[in-house]
């Protein structure tokens, strides 16, 4: 018998006696490493804390055991802890986990999202004390609809907790979250004191003809946890706590958590030091050689032979146990679920396979989740990233990833869903599909999908994942936050809005000039009105928009575009990001080059692309990191063994290395292709996009796909000369290169912006001129 917690843990001694009894009742033998280290930090309440640890490592308890201890000891009542989750399913999970403990302590726990009953919301609004579990969208609605009460609702806030932090970083939704945290603290401190005008603190007076928001000036400043902003105004700092299983650089994650508002004390970083669990990985290569490919005697919407082979293999291996299968799109989720369910019918056994993605009704998703938790029979769920995050799905024996994952971070998160039992290894079955020779296109010859997958797994085993990318202007979310701030305040001066959101808030990349242009766009479209002394109010049109439930989400839903080739409709494709002529899309198992885009008619004209299979579609918009491509090149150059690859995958590696040598890619950057030239940069997608724009400026349009840019109808000499010309002079900026581009409005609210701001926003996310400039100085041209 191990020593009790009280004998071996100083952190345990810091907890409330009632919480200690709860721990003893649940027969914990010790606190986890991450809990030991987080408890004293959170009880001190003098800084923000980032907690990063593997799935099922006790992160939730690491946060809430000390938080509840503080709330129980606090004079004047519990106060309020706000927990923000990216998923309602995760809120339901945490509600179940916390309810047992909190019920024994007498601490209320509230859920607030679209399906919450009015009576439950009324109870919280009447007495906002305890723990509030909420999504960013519902928190936005709460502030917009109850803005005059915000100071009262949040004045006793003790902690602001963000779960699954990595899912927010670098996204419009993440920027909305930063703004929400800032706006809450702004209300707590009273009278908008964190939004500074050029001459100092914002005057605590309402705009002309508007009543002052109720509670303004009722800040609950305390000596502990305070800081002075740039004007020396003392503000109460509410500790921000972030939980995540997947973070690349914790310092960058901390910078994201602390963005906006007053200068905060240095963030404490808690990364689990517990011994890592063991991992079992196999990469299976699947060849199309002996199968009938789509388009040869069968409709393109049906499965290919390779997909049926994967489904047969998965049925044999997964039947009778709990597993997760991750294809890379909702269409593939439905396809594999159908194939696996068919196998159950053929074998005369009950169905064990369920689909799970964001377009399914909540009831269908809940059924799949409950089936995983049930111990009555084995269950395998075929899913998108909806089950990538840390909701409780019970014990999962293995994870399957079909085709390369969208990122190393995503692969790491998915693998962490298995191997949660003591002494059990996490298991990954990875599948890569390559066309058999003879085939057309350098991507296929080089077996790029196989090398990309091997690179991702290798980096995963090294402990690397993509660092957070907090950059970008986020003008779409800025538009939303202007609306929200005006609605919440009942009216605000333009200068104060800029100070609150940009000068002191999370949109510091936005200049006064760009902010003013944004306001003029909103006014020109009739959404806001200017009152006396520069005050901003929502027009009737703006009020109707903010009152609609669709307003509160910062992200867009996919839009269905019709794909047309030679006047024949191929089908529809869900598209979230902007698609540009010259890009390459994957659809129905084939690759297509974009000829034109009609955003109004939702039509994309395409032509067959002979560059080989592409691993992704237009829906996600993820940009591959340059480190993945650098590892791919190392694999091509080294010729070393890849121990987790099966015989077919090893054959793909051998064939890819042979093609790499045959093309002379060790020394050459520009090589001939059938009907054109390819530029192999081995950069990330953002750097490649910058070079694509440069070549277009030089009269050489090219397609962006994989490690290379492909220029159709141009000789290698022409491409080299164009690139050398750019190397010899200073490069134009991205905004200039995007002149003439259309269809760049990729996010929800960008449609209200001027063309200049659309281009500027696009460039801030998707174009890396520094990466392109560095490559031009070093490339062999």
C-alpha cells in the first residue's frame, strides 16, 4: 500500500478538507504530477497558468481542485469561475465530472449553451455564483443581450478557465475568445477603464441621448491580483487558466492567453513531467494496383478498391473493441461508416460502426458517444475532429488515421485518445493510398503522401508539434466585436472603441487607419450610425443582425460550391476558405485545377489535373508547416529505414526516393514536368503561396499543390529566370501582389470590408513573404 496523499504531498495539504475527503472516497492513491504543480500556483491567484498534459492525465482536477478550494475559503460567497469550452459535448462532460464533487461542496454548477433551459439561465442571472460552463458563442450572446448587467454578473469572477486552448489559437474563434476575456475584465474593472483614449482613461459618461449601462463603475478592485495599465490605472486581474493536451511552444501559448488588456504578471507554465506512455504505430501502404479505380466502370461517388480494402482490414481488426477512425472529411466519414456497416450486415452481426461529424444532428452524435462509453459491446466511431478534443468517450483501444493528418498537432491529439488505461500502449493504425505505376504527375511519382505521413509520425515521436500561430489581423472577428461592443455598451465613442479593441485590446495589429476604414464600411452598409461627438450606435438594421442567433459565432459554415468541368457539373464541394484560380482541389478521388471562381453563383470551373493524388480538399484551409516539408526532404535524402512502415509503405518510400534521385532534386529546385515546370521549395504552404504570387507577377501562373508549384506551359528556363529576377531586387509586399485577386473573403464577416482590407487580411494569414525571400536567397536557380 502506498503512502497516503497527506503523507507524501504538500499540495494535497493545501486543499479544502471536504475536497480531501472526496479524494479519499474515490480511492486516489496519489496526485498526478500536473496536479501537484498546479495546485499552489492556482491558489496563489497572482498570475495566469497554462497546464499542458496528455489526455486523461488529470488536467481538469489540476485546475478545479484548487479553484474550488479558493471558492470555499473566500469571504463573501463563492464568487464565480467561468469555464469556456470549444464544444457543448465537452461542457456536458465536465458538468457530469464536476457535479458529483460540487454537489458535496454546495457549489452550484451551471451549463449555458444553445440547448440550456430558460429556467437554468434565469437561476444563474439571479445569483451568478459558482461555476459557469459556457461556449464562446453563448458567452458572446450573454454579453450582448445582458450587457447592462455584465458588471454585476462578473464582478465577483475569481478565475477564467479555457479548455482545449490549442483549438482556439490562430483562428477567428480564438481572437473572439481573447476579446471576450478582455471585455469581461473590462466590465469587472468598471467604466471601460482598460479601453484608453489618447489622453488617458475613457470618460465614465454615456454617449449623448443614451443611458449609462447599469453597473458601470462598480468594479471590485482588490489589492491582490492587481496591475496598472499604460495610463497607471489600477485594474483587478482575474487569473486566466488554460488547459490543453497539445501545445507546441508553451511560451507562445501563454502569449495567446494573455493577449489584450493590462500588463499581466508572467504566466506560469505547467507541463506534465509524468513518464510518457508507450506507443504502437503501423503505417500501412495501400496500392490502387489491383483495384478498379473510380471512373473506370463505376460512378466517381462510390468507393474505390483501396477504400474497400481499408474498410475490410478495419473490420477484421476493430470488430469487438472500442476504436476511433479519422478520415479527413465528412464525406469520407460517411463512406467508411457505410462500408463498415455493410460488413456487419454481410457477417450477420449487430452494427458496431457509427458516424460522428458536425453536420449530423446532436442526437446522432450523442448516440455514437454513448455507444463508446457503453461496455455492452465494441464500438468504433468514424469521425472528423469532433472527437479529437477531450470529451469523455471511455476506453479506446486504438486510433486509425486514413491518409495524412491535417497537422502533427492533430495527429498527436488523436493518438492521445487511446492507451488511457494503466500499462496500455496508445495504438495508431495509419493508412496511405498511392496510385500504382504507370501514373502521371510528380506528386504520385514521388509518393508525397507517404513521405508526408512518415514525416508527421516522425515529428510526433520526436515530441514536436506545430507552434501556435497567433499572427494575423482577424478583421472578420473585429467586425463582429465592433457590433458586439456597441450592443453591449448601448453606444460607444469611435475613439473609445478603437482603444478598447485595438490599442489596449487583442486587435493590436489593426492600425487607426484600418479601423477607421472598417467603421466607414459598416456605416456605409447601414449597420451603424454616428451620433453626437463621434458616438457609435447600432442602426435598426444592425440591431436586427445582432439579435439573430447566427451572429454570435465568429466562424462561417461551409458553403456548397458547384464544380463544373467543360460545362458538366461534377458535384458540389463544401468550401470554407477562398479558392483561387491555379489552385488544385481534390474531389471524387481525382485532382482538379481551378480555372475560375464565381463567388456569387457559387461555381468553380475546373479542369483535370495530372499532378497525381492530393491528400486534402478545400474545406479545411489548413496550411502545412515548413518543418513537415523539411522532414520530408530529410527522408528523401537519407534513405534510412522507417520502422513503423509495412512492406507496401516501404516500397512506396523506395519508389519515391528513386524518383527524387532521377529528378535530381538534391541539387535542383526547378525541374521539367509533362507540359511545364515544377518548383520544389520544401516550404510551408504560406511561403509557397508567396512564391506563387511572385511568379504570377512575373507572367508565370502556377498551381499550388504539395511541396512544389507547378507552372503549366512554361519551360524550366523561363521559371528560373523569373525567380532569379526577383532575387535580384526588393520584393513587393503581399498587398501589392494580391492586386487583381478576387474571392479573398474567406471568413464570416469579411464581406462587409473594402477590397483593400480583404486583401490585407488574407495576406496576414496565408502569405509569408519572409519565408519566400529566404528561399530565394538560398535556392539553386
